[in-house]
C-alpha cells in the first residue's frame, strides 16, 4: 500500500512546512486576534512551542514503528478490534478536516476572487486536482514541494517587506491588558489549528528514506511553518489593528490590499491568494492521501488509489453541508474543534506511545 515512492528528509520537511501553513495563513490571524486581542503575538509564540511538543510526540511514534502507519500499529498495540475502532475514528477525523479545507477553499473563492461562481464548480475542480495529487503518490508531492517552496517564500517576503511602512506598534498596546487567560486560550487554539492536524504525517512517515532523521526534519518543517504564521499574524495586528483583524475572516488577504509603493505597485493581494492556493493544495492532498490510505488499510485493499475517486465525491458532498455560514464555522473552530482535535492529535497518539505492545514491534513488523 505504501508503494508510492520514498521521500528524503528535505522533502518531508518541506511537506510539513507547506501543510503547517496550509489554510492557516488566511485564518489564524483573525482567530488569534479574536481570542487574545492585542496579545495575539504572545499567544502565537506560546502556541508555536506547544505545537512543537505535538510534533515530538508524532516523531517518537514514527521512530518506534518506522515501517507501519498509525492504522497498523494501533492493532499491534491495542489488539485487532480496538485497533480497528481507532482506525475508524481517525478516518472520520481526517474526513472532517478534508471537508472543512474544501469548504475554506470554496468560501474564499466565491467571496473574494470569483464572486458569483457556483461553489460546486470550485469544489469539483479543486477535488479533481487533489485526487490527481494523491494518486501520483507522496514521492511526487515531495518533489513538487521542492519546486514551489521558493515561490512561497518569495510571496511571503513581498508581503512582509511591503507592509513594513504601515506598521504601528501602538496597535498592540498595552501588553497583557486582559490578563494571561486570553493568551493561554489563544495559544491552545493556535497549537490546535495547524499543529494537531500534522498527525496526518503518521500515515506518511513510513515513506521516509532516513527514518532516524524524522525528528529533525519534522521539527524544522513545523517550526518554519509556524514561524511564518506567527509573522503574518503579528504583521496583521501591527498594520490592521485588533478589531479589523478579528472581524475579517481573511485578514492576511486584506493586509496585502494595504500595500501601495510609489503609486504603481498596488493590489498585490493576488500574491497572498497564490501562496494560499499552493499551501492549501498540499495540506488537502496530504490529508486526502492519509484518508485514502486509512480506508484501504481498514478494508485490506492493496492499492489505495482505488478508493480516491469515491472518497473525493463524498468530500464534495460533505463540504457543501459541513458549515452553513462563516459565523457557524468560526464558532465551531473556536468552541468545539480544540476538544475534538486534541482527542485525535494528542490523547490517542500519546496512548499508543505509552502502551506497550504484546511483543516486540520489530518482530511484529517482520511477520
């Protein structure tokens, strides 16, 4: 089932980086501002540290079972039936993530870029590209990430550099005006949105060539992606202020609209859109790849590519009904998602790491 090629530690780190940035580059600034107000930058720093602890947990699991996915070693650790239950739960976890990512794409496209376009057409087009990417395999995705990484960094640097003249430090003062509690809530939210979803790489780690270096490459990719999100969020607070950042669903896109250099370099928000399209493609495709692999291993299908098309159709349907509007989506992310995501991104992986197998894992893998 994992005969989709092997990836280097560099490619793995780049996939982690693009996954971490993903949809979060447009959404995280408003979430941090809404929760921690002007202390969103402090919450971002704390959330980044917490998120890297999750990454260490996933790395430990990957090194403990280097040739197995989480579906496979769940059965080794907990037994066949409990392992199947864990697999089913993870399937629905990544199914919800994939559907919500597709909703984010459709919502952004139909409200900011292609107003009036039927959202179904956006879903179908992006899902077809995602299915193609998943079918080509993780090795092709790794090579593609190497090609697009310089462009992502170029767009990012353009946005940060050109918004520097609009920065006003007084917009994030006074520090800790509302106490430490909002900062803690914001930190937990920031750690959950991009970092807990990195548990999808528990299905990718067996494709890594040098499993001994998984810890280093995982941490580098997550730290780089988290730092980019932190910089964008902080810049949005400095330029737009707390109220405008919190009320706008896509503050980083609005941030780029502020850029005006010499009266001729303006309206470069398309750079933000392009960067977002690239990173969310990788995030959705990796989630979809993990989802397809989970289903194929649960059903004992040797080729995961067989299930990609029917899964894609289901995601399109579910994407149409998962959130009725932006207000509902925001409330779900702020109030419900952290508890749900931590169950699958922290507690269950920790359970699998702490529990000892009935026999040596290496012997089970050879059978």
